C-alpha cells in the first residue's frame, strides 16, 4: 500500500501523480499539494467551455432585453402615433382625436359645416381617409371656401362621406383584400360611390371615380370607433 493512503482507499484507481481517476476526469486527493492542484487538460477544457457557455448566455440575455425593449417602444409608437403634432389616443373617437391635429384643421371645419360631427362620434366602426390641410390647399383656388358655405352643404357632405367607409380597415386588411382581388380592392363608401385601392412597394394608393389618386401617408391611426388613414389628396366622387 502506498504511503499516506489509508486501507479504505486501496481499491480506488490512482494515477502516477497521487490523483484519483474518476472516469476521464482526474481529481487531486490532497488540496494542499501544489502539484496535485494543477488542473489537467480536461479540467482546463471544461473550465473554458463553462466560461464560454456563461458568456453566450449573458450575450443572449442582453440581446433579448434589447429586442423586447425595441418591441415595447414600437408598440407604444403604434398605440399612440403622432398626427399633426398631437398624440392620437385609441381610447378617443375620430372627432376627439382629429380636432387636436394641426394638419387637419380644414377637415375638421368641413366636418362641422356638413353636420357630420355626431355621426363620426358614433360607435361606428368607421374608416376615415383623412386629407391633410395641404391636400385641401391643392384644390383649385376658392374651392374650400365655396364648399364651406351653407348653400353648398349637400355637396360638401357628398365629398366628405366619400372619404368614409363602414368598418375598421387597417392596412393589413386592405392588403388582404387587394390580394383577394388580384391586385386591387374596391371599397364602397358611405356616400355610395366606390374607391379603388392598390398597393405598390408597400404604399397604398386610392383612386377615386374621377381618376384622381391619394396615397396613405400615415396608416392605422386607431380610434375607439374605427381607424384613420391619413391621405395626401382629396378624393372626388363622380
């Protein structure tokens, strides 16, 4: 029996450096012995692999945190998008949000003149293709002032309701409808006429009954009673 080793350990296999063999691993018997504490190649490999594993887990944790962080920011931006310098809250209805947009003061004035405030404050749901002030300004000179006159209320109402479709049509739904329609979708407006929607390079274009077009510039502004799709032109019924 080797000196310094009790009979109880006699049956265990030892290597030439006074270490206990445990499968492929080599364990020191005497922790106080410097030579016994020297790690074997297998132990060094295990240590390196363990460190690499911990590092990979740390990197993965950071990446996941960043991913969820950006997702949360994106979700917040989608929930309360900015239109005309004001946040659009999904808890408010179309009129309550529209009156706060500096880009839609002409549209709001037109809706009031046409007596449509009560309708667009209703339960809906409605999809409103909302022209900006610039869109109205692009009409022939004097058109807006003429439409806002009491005697032209019927014409104004016809134009405004041509921008409203029953239902909550997000761009996701429009995309699906366009696919089902082999490249285009026809929307029946509250006015009774139709709008044709197409999509190219990720942009949605509406074509009116006179051949005029408008592009959705700010999509999916969710409202409590529908959705607003901001457009860059005024659409005209036949």
